[in-house]
């Protein structure tokens, strides 16, 4: 790959790791029938078996993180979390349109059980991703994972925990706002694009205004938004629930399935954070006086 510059090589490695992770999720889902009814079931907890799919997902997340770390870990130490998140999107694509899942769940489970199950599913997926991030973060802190770009990005403001919470709060609010603006229909492509673009934009904006280091929890806000949305929908059922045609201010948040939030959310947030750190480095370099 000598004909590629360092930027192009890095993106090619990240793309390769993501494609391999997507394939790993797709074929494992085909073998173990996740979801049970492809094309009509976008959520894991809507139909039994309930335990086996999560065991398979946990194993494949671990494999995907390892794949991303081996292939693209030299670019960023947390590349494995990005590849695992993007790979997880395979399960969402196999599930099909959110409308089908909601209508089926309404007829079988009733409206009172749908959003609590969505909340629990997203919470479990968030824990899986959090464990992966915790391991990568500790390996990086211990000096066992090293890359060529993270040290150049700086550590943000590690001495002020308030900056971390402030950035996460701003990122969460921006993520929710952007998703509501973009997700105007129940179309699968639009919903997943809304999650990704909203998470990416919110991460890039918030961490540019309040810089945080590479070990911060910048991947978490999209998951927080999803969990809050499901709790809100459970407490105050949205208009149009029985037709899966949501209306109202928060409708865009309800149209996304847990797998949408767990895959496109962290992926967009990670890329947005990477970009914000690069912009910060470029601004810092531009402000430094040129030696005579």
C-alpha cells in the first residue's frame, strides 16, 4: 500500500475491519437465526429465545473488537469499538423496517410491553459495548495498546471532570435534536442515517467546543438518548402507536430500534470525536508562532 498516503491507509484499514465485522455478524445471525423473523423483527427481545441471541452478540462483539484492534489498532487504539459498532448494524439490516416490528409487537405483546423491552435490549447492548470500551481503555492506559494518531490528539482537559460531564450533556442534547430533525419517516435507511449523522454531528460540535481526551465516554450519548426515548415513550405513549406512524415532537426518537442506536450511534460519535480532536490539533498548530 505504498501508493497510499497515511490518511488513505488508515481509512482503508478501518474500512476493512468494519467490513469483516459486518460479515461476522451477518453470518452468525444467519446461522443462529437472529432475528427469528428476518425482515419483520428489528428487535431481539420481541420474540423468544431471549438469552441465546445476546450470548451470540456478546461473542461476536468481542471478535469484532479484536478484528478491529488487530487490523486498525495501529491507527487508533479504540478502532475495535468502531468496527464492532458498524458490524452490529448487520443485525439491524436483517431485521427490516421498524414499522413491521412495531405492528407485530403491538398485536402480540400489547403497547405496555414494547418500550420496556426496547429499553432493556438497548441497555444490554450498551453494557456489551461499555465492557469492550473499558477493556480497550485500560489496555491503552497500561501501555499495551499504542497507535500513531491518538498521542497527537492530546488528552483534552483531564483535570476537570466537569468538562467531561458538560460535554456529554451537550452531546446528548444535540444528538436528540439532530435525530428528531432528520428521522422524519419510518424508512430504515432514513432512521439509521439519522442516528449516524445526529451522533456524528453532535459529537464533533460538542467536543470541539469542550475538548475531551481519547479516553472519555464520547461514544455513550447516543445510547443515553435511546434509553431516555424509550422511557419517555413508555410513560407517555406517542400518538400513532397503533399504526406505527408516530407523530409529535419526539417522534424521530421512537422510530429507531435498539440495534439502530447501538450500531450507528457509537459509530457516528466515535468518528465525530476523532474529527473534533484533529480539528483541535490543527487549530493549536496554527496558533503556535513560527520559529525564525
